[in-house]
């Protein structure tokens, strides 16, 4: 990886930015090198009052992409430079991926806004979570290059997929109508870590009821309740309000230990995935010639 | 981990038929590549911006509308104007054989019509990635002439 490419990215060349991100993904450039070329001090920028990274997560098909499109259009029209990392899964069998989030994004077609928005589709590659650990390096790069906010749209996630907490300053969970009865909202998992919940598809029956159930559930807990917002990405109802609330969203601070646990696990996973012995150990495991604990010990050495 | 091949599959112009594009996208995915699908009715500049921002090394254009002789060269020209000279472009859809030579001359490196096996398209990717000067703005006038 050539330092000139990183410098061109700093100068605003979009292709060089795209190339630099690929180099991070392919491990031909590491983030510390990139930041030292850019001249960023790589100090941890986790401030609690102002967010740089927001994860938008939720089950497949609840409308994350359409909603994100509406929200980042609004932010970009207010003069914010927004980068969107849209994550889709890689096949664990072949390693290939079909990245289709762009199909739902119209903001990139808006002549007035497209220079304010950078969209990059990211495949999870070998990572098992809804946000691969490399995304945290990509976020650092984008922030150092002057993108005001980085939005991560995760892979459609189920009840307990909270790894996005490792990477994002703020977590927004998108829900839809008819996602089960009140007891679903009481269950532990993703909703516990949310800094805001958006119930999308408010044009459909059951959305308001579901939002009320979630609010009620939050009120039973201790600490600050996150906002619960009804939207329809289809009609645009509630989207402006959601954009304003999310832009200035504060962390509920309910679960900082849980977030650090996710960061730790994410770092560990990244370390294992980067290990050059991984492939041969997986083959040995598959053929039964070594045990799991043995493989883990070898990876730790 | 190695370098992944990233391919943008795009539908330029007024054309709503995307079964072919989806079949190709799926075959590329199953061959282990990362495929970015643009969706329908893209303009040439939207496609070029997607290729740029996604850092794709291949661009596949699909057209069944009959406008390929206008749209494909336009995309190639805009790729060169944007400095994306090393991107390798291939096309597919309903492209009469009499139209093909002109498209090869403007920088398209392969044209796959109905009945092409997905294996042939994968083979093309495999061969083209090894040639280092067959991008849309590069000197080599090689193009795929079948297996």
C-alpha cells in the first residue's frame, strides 16, 4: 500500500479513499500506519457528549436501509459529511457476498448531496458477527479524513447480536410492527443496549402498539429510558423527527461495562482471524486430528 | 486473507429486466467474489461513482433494452474521465453480434449473451484479473473470445 494513495485520500480523492479502505480490509495497510500518514494522533476519541459512530441495527427486513437513506439525506442537507458503512454477510462456505444495500439508497443519486455522502458496502468476510472488527479501523480512518459522522448499518441481527456495541458510540435498534407480543420487549438482549429505538413501518397496523410496549418495558427498568420513535420510511412520516433526535442522541450510559465486554471480545476475534495459522488449524479441526482447546492454545501462542 | 475481487453489477438505462444480472451476481458470489448490485435504471455517472466508491476492479453491465450501443460506450467514457482506467468492463444481455465489435473497440472486454454458462463468465474473470493492462482506459486491446 502506497503512502501517496492515503495522502490523495486526505486531499479528497474518493477513489483513493476507497482504495485505502480496501487496503485495510485486505490487511495490506494497518490503521496506525494510515493515521500516521494522515497525521492523526490516533487518540481514543470516545467522548460521551458527541457521537462519531452510530450503529443502526435490527432484524432483517424491518427497513434499516430505507430509513438510513432518509436520515442521512437529512443530515447531509444540513451540511454534515456522512459516511455510511453498509454491512452484508459473506458466505461462510465460499467467502463470496452479495452486497445489496445500495439498491435502497437514493441519497447517492442526489446531485446536491452526493459529495457530502460516502457509501461503502462491507462484507463480513470471516467475522461471525453483524459488524466485522475491521470496521472499527475503517471508522478511525474516515473520522481522521474529516467525515463528521459514520453510520454503520449492520447485518440484519436477531435478539442477542450486540457486537455492534464494540464499535459504535451510539446504538439505534430498528423494530417493526408485529414483532411479537409485549413479552418480546421484556426479553434481555439487543434492546437493553439501545440508545434509541425506532419502530418503523408506522403505516402498518400494530406499529404504535409495539412502540408502546417497548416504552413500557423501558419504564420498568432503572436509569434513563432511551427515546422510542415511530417512523415510516415509506411515507416519510416521523423521519425528520428521528433524524433530529438521532443527530444529537446522548448515550443512555446504561451499559458501559457491556460495551467494553463487546470491545474485548471483538478484539480477541480479530486477533484469531488475523492469525496466519488459522486456515491450517481449521483443516486439522475438520479432519479431527486436533481438539478445540488444543487449537485455541496454538492460536494464543 | 488475500485480496478479494470486488465486482459491480449494474443495470444502465431504462430497463427493468434484471434476472440475468441477478444470475450473474449470484454466480460471482458463489465463486467467492464480493458483488455490489446497483439496482435498476442507473445513469452512467451513478454507475461510475459506485465503481469508484466501492473500489471495484470489475464492472458488469447488463442491458436488454437495445440501448447498449449508446449506454455501454458512455459508461466506458465516464470511467476514463474519472481516472478509473484500470477497471475491467464486461457486458451482457441482448447484444446482436453485429454490434459487438464496436463495443470491444470502446473498451468492453467481454460480451455474454443468452445461453452463456456462468462458468464461462467466471473463467473470464479469472483470466482477465491476471492480465494487468486490460482496464477500460489501458492500452491492451485484448478481449474475451470464448473458452
